[in-house]
């Protein structure tokens, strides 16, 4: 398949998920980006168009020793860290925006970490 077609399909899937979230919810959304080595998550308030808090595996690697963990365990720790920061910013409820990624693996463990940290998604 052509690279351009693959990118267009991914972008359409991402916008379909994001538009469904915006239509249903007034809560901030947790946006996920997954690269080959790291995972990034941020809590975004769409009404003000600002990022409230953010967390990533790259930032956690600088703070703690995470090189012995696998990628799903690191994603869960990113979720726990983001949930802690969100609760400090007085955000208890959020929507989970998985983007164009399927809900399994690292994305799923990040969501589980958010729930374990006390954030309702």
C-alpha cells in the first residue's frame, strides 16, 4: 500500500475517535502518542485549547530507573504519573482519546494506570 494512503487512513481513524469524544463529553481528554521507544500522554482542555498536565516515558526515564521494565509496564507507570498530576490539578474525570491506536498493549496499560491512579475515564 502507498504510504500516503496509510497516513490518510490513520488520520481519518484518529479524527473519527476524537470527534466522537468531543461530541459526547465536556471533560478534558487524555491524548496518547505512542512512538517506537516511548509513550506520551497529556490531559487537554479543548474549550481553552491548553494542555493541563503531561507525562511521558522519556521524562520518567530521567527521574527513575525504568530500563529494566518492559514497555507495557512503563506505559502503566506513565498512566499512574499522569493520574497523580491530574488529581493535583483538580481534574477527577477525563475522556480517553486513543487516537489511531487500537486499545491493547501499551495503550491499554496506560489507561489501566490512569484508572489505578484515581482518574475516572
